C-alpha cells in the first residue's frame, strides 16, 4: 500500500472515531429509545395514511397488502408475519373511525415525524426549529411522497420478478436476480437519504446525505443478520411472553433500527464539519488579511444570491471560499455581529446591509481589526492617551486612503467575466 492510500485510510479511521465519539456524547441511544416507543404508536397511522394515498391512484390497485408484507418482512424480518396480522387488522378497523379518530391518527403520525426532526436537529446542532407551517408541509410531503415512491419501487420489482422486460429482447438472468436482491437495500438507502435531506432544519448536501444513508443501510443489513441469529438461538422472549413475544421483540428491534438511522445521521452531519476542520489545519491561523479575503468572498456570494432571490447555505459558501471551514465560521459570526448579514428561519446567512459607500476599510474594522476611533476614555492618563490618539488618527487616515476602495467595485472586478463564486448547486 503506497503512502497516499495509507494516509487516506488513517484519515477515514480518524473520521470513524470522531463519529463514534459523537454518537456517545450526543446520547443518541436516548433519542432512539424515544423513537422506538413513538414508532409503536405510529405504525398503524402510518400504514393507514400510506394505504389511503396509494388507493387514490388506480395504478396501485391491489398493491396495499403486498406493500404491507414487503415492508414488514424487510424492516422487521423476524416478526414480520405476526406484525402483519395485527397491523392489517388495525388498519382495516380505521375505516370505521369517526372524524376525531382520523384526526388522532394524523396527529400520531405527525408526532413521530416531529420526534425524528427534533433528534436530527440536535445531531445537526440546530437550535431553532422551522416554523410550524413549514414543518407541517414537510411532514405531509413525507407522508404522501413516501408511499408513492414505495409503490413505484414495488411496481419495478414486480416487473423484474415477472420478467416483464422480456418482450424487449432483454434476458436479465443473473443480473435480474442480483437486482432483486439489491432493490430492498437500495430502497432503504433511498429512504434514509430522504429523511436526512428533508427533516433537519437546514440544507444537507446530497453527497453527505447519501454517505450517511449508505452507512446506515449497511449497518441495517448487518443488524438484521445478527438479530436474526440471536432470536433463533435465544428463545427467551417466547418462553417468557408466549404469544405476546412479538411486542417486546418489535420494541427492541425498533430501538436498534433507530440507533442505526441516527448513526447514519451523525455520519451525514459530521462529515462536512470534519472535512472543514481538516482544511482549517492546512490553512493555519486566521490572519487579518485572510479574514478580509473570506469576508469579501462571502459578501460576493450573498450579494449574487440576493439578486437572484436565492439563499446560500454554508456548504456552498465553504466551496466558494476555498474550503476554509474554521475561518468561514469566524468571519460569518463577525459579519453577523456587525450587521452585515442575518440568519433566516432555516439558519441560512443573508446579506442585510446596503453596500453603497461601504469601503474595504469599513469591512476591515467590522471584522474587529485596527485600533478604531482615537477617542479614549477621559479618565485615562493624558500623558499616554494624547500621543496615542495622534498615532491612531494618523493610522486611520492612512488606512482610509489605502483601503478606500468600495466593496461593490472590488466584487464586480473579481466576478467579471462569469468567474465569480457559484451560488446555485445541484447539491451533489
């Protein structure tokens, strides 16, 4: 193994250690326990809503029972048969519910999504939740889009299984069998990625969401195998609980599944922070000149975004400013403290100051550099303050002369010819 690959392996091992340490520090298992109990209450409402959505589309006629069997056999493979009987019976009874009962079902399903969002926001270090209206829209989108994607995936799987592509002259053979085995795993990874992208109150880069989803998907497959071996050899639950053994097994299983899902979320949240920290080591301490450079680059990005009525998240700013994560974070904090930018409800920075007449010297002072105004406290000893005030005044005069260029002009010159920072991304 060459030195470059060895260093890459060491880096990834350090990242894995960082993820495990954060998994422990963030008390993720406590959140997993809460989610497991909420899942027990929400499983029937979720399937009831999913079936209602699917039955609204004729193409999915007759697929609801098959969907229930497949989802339970994959997500809870060791007790899926028993759960299917109970869930099918409960979902059938929902047709007899009153309006109040239907509302309660929806509230229970929303409670689960709200608990997931709270856990994700804690993992992504987000203190401010999104407004209630936006949360309900995100929840409803998840509740309606999820079943449709599952139904579409089920249709594709059925087509593969029945060899419906044979009229096209395509004989899949081994490829078809491999695809059938991989599809459930790919659907799981896709589902995890959707959760990581949709529920945190910030934009998550697709590449990081997919990385976390892939890790969660692999761990989920390992968990299924290990948990199945344990149940086959232990027999503890059946001997103690008898016919009710499915309930504690389901709770324990959901607890472990949510631990895996949250572990994948930590991977997705930690990766950009870890990369930024690694880049910061290469850049070294944040000098005044580099802080000024980062501030100009940041304002240029935000100015371009505001002209297009768009917002820019910190991942895009990180790419546009050379990947200096630590320096960017400090510059953003100083710009916000000095009134140049503010934060949206989604915690995205936006430019709020009018840049007309603002010079580079003004920005330099806003970043906290330079001695400032030469008016010192009157209680100070004038033997010291008088000559110091003269020096500061001379410094400020020279600074204003040499750094009197307008910010707008510098940004326009730097971005002339379309070479400026890119603020629109496919987030891949």
